[in-house]
C-alpha cells in the first residue's frame, strides 16, 4: 500500500466519522436545544414568580406602614421569611424589627419606625429599587386623622368588649338550674 492510498483511506475513514457525528448532531441537536430552552423558560418563570411575590409583600408593607397592626400588614410581615428566603439582609432586618415587637418594655416608637425603614430599604434594594428610594421616602406616610380616629375607636370598642366579656364570666356560669323550670321555658335561665 502506498502513502497516497493510506492517506486516502484515513481521510475517507475520518470523513465517515465526521458524517456520523454530523448526522447524530442533526438528529439530537434540536432535542437538546428544546430541552435547554424549556429549562431556561422554567427558570425564568420561577424567578418572575418569586419577584412578583416579593413585590407583593413589599407593596403591602408600603401601603400599611402607617399601621402595622392591620391584617394586611401582619400577613405581609409573616410572609417575609418565605418570600425573601434568598436575601439575608432582608431577613436580618425583619428579625431585628420582630425582636422589637416582643421586647419588654417595647422600644420607643422612633426605634421601631427606624427598624421598619431599614427593613423596607433592604427589600427595595433586593428588588432593584434601592437606588431610586431613600430611607426618608419610607418615612413619608399619608394617614389622615379621620383614619387614625377610626382605628382608635375600633381599638377602644374592642377593649370595652373584652372587659365586658371578662366581667360577665364568673359564678353565674356555675349556677345549678332546676330541670322543671328549665324544661317549661324556651329561654335560658336568668343570670
């Protein structure tokens, strides 16, 4: 066998292998590309959903920052650890604010407000809004006097009802009733 024949044979063999790889890539390539595209789409969708949840929690807290005792504010605060699970600064700021809620005695109002602003600032930063919002922006709250008065009235009414309920409980609940008088009347016995 001559050198030219050997070179031709090697070239033909390598050409056959290249053709086989090309055929395999042509057959498998679209499948791999489709799988990769699906993975990218799912990852993007998951990131968008996480961002939507974070924006929802942040938005609720921004709306309710004048009164953290509202149901919406409490729900948003309780979602922080889940929504911002991947953001340590937010969770640390939330832990600091939370400690202030359970401290005895309670920290002064200005300290709690500062902790809330710090939390909102960390959330804004995580969401990419940190450059456009300052801590002063979180302190600016519109809360009309009439709403504050309504909240105070509800609070006083709740306290009065609670006091009334605790006063009515007592010995009257343990009083025995004769069965003959209870059976003849469709109403409960008087206290």
